[in-house]
């Protein structure tokens, strides 16, 4: 009996393995084949969809929207009914779905969809060359050549179709056949300079070096931004030992080469080669300049937009800046596109992902002036450090609250949760007290007396004073007046100044608040540090004011205490 059971278990295991192997060999995703009869494949789809769907929800909860979208697309690969939730306005044709998968970097899935879209024939003429460019972008040159050849039969004068067919022949190792096709494309459209460059490549592979050199020179002269032509000339001049020419070529290559290489397939219009960032470190409210090196992929310029985003990794904070419309470079040509912006003062210090999205201006929302459904690609992770900026307070405001003898340090900053910033003070006057002008970026429900920060002051006499900064006592919510009274759980601290703002369709005064921190005995301040000890609020520091000895008759100045 035992032997029979063992044989039965062995046979069952073999049958199970055989079904699994057959299911794997015959597997086609439901997005391409429907539900089908492949039972092992459908079981696999169920568990794969469950895993990716759960992961997508977890990533969305963490604020990682691009990763969540990518996981949702993977889930929809196994359950097509989810496509409507991932992309509500997406049409049902495979080519459109493939473009979405490609934009998310899911290249193997996108390639399956593009291949399926080309069978039994390519999409309409409007989309055929678009499909060819995507197939080429994903290195499926045989399929790109087939679709381009089919399009060329119906449109024999199409320069772009000739270009893609010639490139496909060259990439699959048929340079002799590729060269006349590429030359024909260039003769039809003389602006298609990359076609001449590819023809020169074909000549070089066919051992016609002199022709290749002449055409590389022609490309470099006609289009100084064509990096491929300069690199080809560099290789030739290195082999021939032409030092003078080599120096000029290397100078050109240096102009077209980014400081930080970061190849990214942004779209089928342009690729990112890398970027320059000045300065390389970020501070509160500082200006940044980002130079992007874009290399054209598809022939012909396209009106495009770039969107840059700084997305916090630890907090729900982000900032976006959009470029003016510009023409993407033609195939093979590298251009440097520069974007300048000033980081908002209220960004929490911490780590931020520097992300980029590229789209055709035609698909942007012209009414809102922004891209629709941008897909971001992370370039780097930058650290935003708190730093001091010049204060914007006026002298009469300070003297009106703290006396004529009080003098400000003229510095402001913004501290996010857990961040801190200090300063060394060079002075000889003895100080009786320090005043802060602050406000809090927090909920109105923060309770009265909650400590959100600390002020630590050191003196030249070796004394150290540690003061709390509390809600409703030393500071309060910036938009306290705009909060519904039922939600206000702390009072306003003494107001330093107000200004009108509009928020949620209402106008009300925002405020900064004043607090005075006095010392048991006057001393010469050597340094101070402000620490945000909260977990979920920001602290605006508009200025720090020193009140010298002899001003102790100011109202409310009590030794060892803060604001009354």
C-alpha cells in the first residue's frame, strides 16, 4: 500500500510539473490573448495580479506615485479589467496601451504590445511611423524594418520611412543594403542629417573609410550638435594621429557631454544623455539651474515641454517647474536645455528626488498650461539643507516691538520636522534677551502649549540657555485666523505683523508672532541654534533680534522666562 501511495504521489507530481511546463510554454498574458484555456497560466495571473495590486496600494499610501503606477500597470498586465482604473481615458488599442507601458519603463511588456499591434499589419498611417520609432527605441530592429517597409510600399516618398528602414538594415548587419536607402532618405529631406550620418556608418562597415570620413565631416559641419559624428571623427583622427583635428573634435565633444551622465529614454522623441546642476547642493529658498542634455531620436523637431519635480522622500512635499515650449532636437542631435528656478521657502529640509518628465506640447492641457498624466524619471536624490536667507522685516517694525536699541541679525529660514540650524554671532555687547519672530506651518488642532521647537543660546561666558517654543505661547499657526473656530486648539501668540491672504476662496489675515527670551543675567552671545522637535510641522523664522543690556524695562521682560 505504501509503495502504491508513493507511485501515486510521484505520478501526481510529474503531471503537475508537466502541466506547469506546458502552461509556461504556451503562456500569453490576458492583455494579449484574453482569458484563454491555459489553467496554470490563469492561476499564475491571479497571484501575480494580487501581488502587484497590493504593492501598488502600499506604494500609493507612501506617496510614491510613479512606483505605484508602475505596479498597477503590472497588475493590469495580468488582469486587463484594471486598465480603466490605471488610465481612465485610455483607448483600447494595443499601440496606445504599449506607449503607456513604455513611458513607465516596462519595456518588455511594451515591446510585446507593439509587436502585437503590428500584426497582422501596422496601425493606420498616422501611427505607423510612431510605432516604428518605438520598436527601434526598444531595439527590435527586425520588426521596425518590417513595419517601415510596409509603410514605404504605400508611401514611397516618405523620407522618415526610408530612414527607419535603412537604420533597421544597418542595425541587423546589412550595411551594403542600408546605405542606398539612407542616402535616398537624405536626398528626399536634406534636414534629415542623421540619415547622412547613418549612411556614413554603413560606409565604414563596408570598408569604405574615405567616404565615411567625408560624410562625417559633412554632418558635423551641417549640424554641430550631432554628437555621433564628432565621436566618429575622434576615432578616425586617433587612428591617423591628426592631433590638431583631434583637439578641436574633443573640444566639441566636451561641449555636448553632461557633467553627470544619466541616460534615460524619455520618449520616442528624445533621450536624456545626462545633466548639469548648479549648485550641486540645495539650500532653503536658493536658486537652482539644471542643464539637460537631450538627444533627438525621431527625425524632425517636435514642440515639447519639460517638467521638473522635487519630490520629498520622507514627507508629503513636492515642487514642480515647467519649461517654456521648445523644439526637441532632430535625430542624433544633442541640445542643452536649461531650466532655472528658486526653491520655495517652505520646502522641508531633507532628501528630495529630482525627477523629469517630457511630453509633446500638443498633449499638454492648454487651458491649465500643464502636462496631463506626466510620467517622471528620477535623475538623482538631492539633500535640501536648511540655510539662512536675508530677512524681509523692516527696521521700524522691529523697533516698534522691541525698542530702538534692539538690533536684528537679519536672517530668516524655514525648519521642517527634525531639522535644525545654528549661527555663530560675533559681538561684544552684552545682551539681556533674544527675540524671535516666527510662525508655524501646522494644523489648527495642535494643542495649546505643545512644544514644537527649542532655542539654544550660548554666551561667551560659558553659559547655555535652552528655551521652548510652544504653540499658543511663543508661536502659533500662520493661518490661525483662517481656521474654523471649532478646530482651533491653541491660541494666537502675541502678533508681530499680519498680511492679507486668500485661501479656499476666503480672505483673512496671516500672521507672524513675537517671543522674547530673557537671560538671568546679561551676557555676550557667541552662538545659537534652533531645533524643530516636532514630527509634523514646519517653523518659519523671520528674524532673530538681540536686545542689549539696558533694555530690561521692556514690558514683559522677565529674567529666565520667555514671552509673557
